């Protein structure tokens, strides 16, 4: 006997269709194939939910509760593939604990509770991985903001939070009206639909994420710090003299080629003496250049001055400028235009 389908199943069907389309679009780019597989998994979960809620497969074997546990490591592995371009075979060990739990899906409440905890743990792992990626890019690129995956951290955080809230609903289903229960299920599925669409849309904007370069993490001694001071002074003088900070998408590797100073020494000199990341160091000079240009030529457009200063995106320009000056570029330009009373 089949069950009655509800508006929730329409949302699940939309998730299925959206995820399959997203998987096809993302699969065309090598770096995005890990996320494409994640989209396939999301589509499969939505389809199995529809089959079980219609009563077609529920009496055969209950599978859907296991997906709450699967999504944690699946997100983690797809994020790792996204930023590293590949996943080592031993990384798939993260999926192994799911196999024995699959044998106990008839204990739905227990599997859902365990899966939710598992999901939270892996959400923390994934968020940490993505934030570390951004920090490493800050040490290597002046345009790291354009490749920031902080938006993905927010998506993972929000979906995990709703998963926790939904756990409460799942555990008190017998105590709440059927309509409220269905509404809660619909909201949770709606969040997944929006999250899937956002991930697909945002990632299709990327051609390829830059790969991380190896970093040296050993601690310098006092004599080394003294050496880094002289390196920083020489580096700073060269960058100011040649205005290399005006080069769009300037990287640590390019500065190494221009100066002949090793990347390791440049990075550590900027960190230890300048007290900044490479990204912050270069963009500070760019913002100073913008302010000077606006003061000297008030008629210049913000887009032109941003491009001239080496910013390759309007969003990055606005963000960096406000961080350093406390106001947006437009507000700063308006302040310059006001007559002094």
C-alpha cells in the first residue's frame, strides 16, 4: 500500500532535479567533480525519501536515515577535493563507519541522533579546512578574497544548524500535530534545496581555485627575526620603488621572481616584521594608492581607480577598502568632495 505524497515530496523532487542538473554542470570542470558527486548523493537521498514516503520501498528496507550520517563526511571530502584537486585513497576511511550503521536503520531515532552528531563533527572539520585554505591563500595571493570559500562555511553551518533543530522535531513527532510535523519537514527540505542551488551557482563562477603552496612553519629564533627585519626593509623599498603592488593578481611567487628573494623569506618577513599576511600587506598599499588618486583627481571613477590600483574585482575592492578605512570607497569619495567648513 502506498502512502500519500505531500508538498514536501514536491520539494524533494525539486532537490533531485536541481542536484542532477548541478552535477552535470559541475562535472565538466575537473576541480569540481568532487562537488558534482556530492550533488549526486543529495539527489539520491531526495529520491529515496520520495520512494519511502510513498510506501514503495519502506517495507523492503529503510535507507533514508543513514543519509544524515553520510552528508557530514561527504561534505568534508568534496571540500577537500575542491581545494586540493584530488583526494588520497586513505581519505575514504571517513566513510567506513557508515557501513555498520546501515545495518541498524530500523532503529530510526538512534541512527538519526548518531547521524546528527556525526554531521556536526564533520561540519566543524569542513569549516576548519575551508578557513585554513583562505588563511593560506592570504599568505600567497593579493586576490585571495576572490577565491574565498567562506560562503560555503556559512552554508554548511546553516544546514547543520537546521539539521539540529530538525532532530528535535523528529524526536517529538508523536507529540506534535501532523501538519506541524510536515511543515517542519518541508522547511528542512527547502533549506537543502536553497543550499544546493547556492553551491551550484557559486561554484560555476569559478574557473579553477588556486592550489596551496607548501609553507614552512618552523619558529624563528631571535637572530632570524633580526635578519627578517633587513629582508623586510629591502623588500618594502623595492615594492614601493617599482610599485609592484599595482600589478593585478600579484602573488608571492611573482614577487619572488621580481626580487630574487625566496618565497619563504618574503612571507616570514611580512608576517614577523610587517605583522600582516601577504594579502593585507599588498592591499594596504593599493588602498593608499586609491586614496591618493581620489585626492589628486576627484573626477576619476571608482572603477577606474580600483583597476589602476591592481584590484581585479569590485567586491574585493569595496571589502578591503572598508576594512582599512572604515568607510566604503563611495563614502570616502563623498567625504573628499565636501567643502571644508
